[in-house]
């Protein structure tokens, strides 16, 4: 996988099908009226450049994408250790279950989905039309 392409008519979802949140979120996203590009990080390695792009667009560090209380993290890593970006990428690629939550990209907007219903908020705001107006009212 190279760079992350964005499109106003497509939803890109980064999720883990092995987690309850990932399993619950996928049906919400695939029910949308847009084309979906779902990337299951338990099956597909995401590049360091892509993780950096995601984190930058969320205004987070790569480490902020990781649940360092997750058993896979605490079993393999010391929470007091200092990690750089490359280390965090290795954590995500070697332990995809540690991703805090699914991430969606709609057009050029990146968002964390902390619950499956968070997706509905993004679709409702996207379908509200220009400046939040109902498109039928224009």
C-alpha cells in the first residue's frame, strides 16, 4: 500500500476485524451510500508513511493511536519505555489489536470512531449539505 487516496464519494476505513469495535463498525460504514474502501489492519500491513499521514491528519502522534492498556501491549512492552514514531509503527503492525479505534476518512476529513454510532454523526454532517443546510432546501 502506498499513500492514502481521498475522495468525497468514498469512505476509507482502517479497522481491525479481530476486535469487537471493528466488527461492529464495519456494517455501519458499509451501509452508507458511498463506496467503501475497508482496510483490515489484522490482514493488511499499513505502511509507516500511511500511519504518519493518518496521525498528522488527526492532529495526533502515532503513539496516540495505540491503546497502551491493551493486553497485547502490556504483555510485550513496558509502558514507561520511550517510543519514537518508528517504534509505534512497529507496535501497530505487529499488534494490530492495539489500535485504539477504527479510523475513517471521508473526503479529506480524518476521524476516530470510538463507537460504531460515531460513524452516523459523520455521515449526518456530511449529508447535511452546504453550510449545514438541507440539500433539498437549496
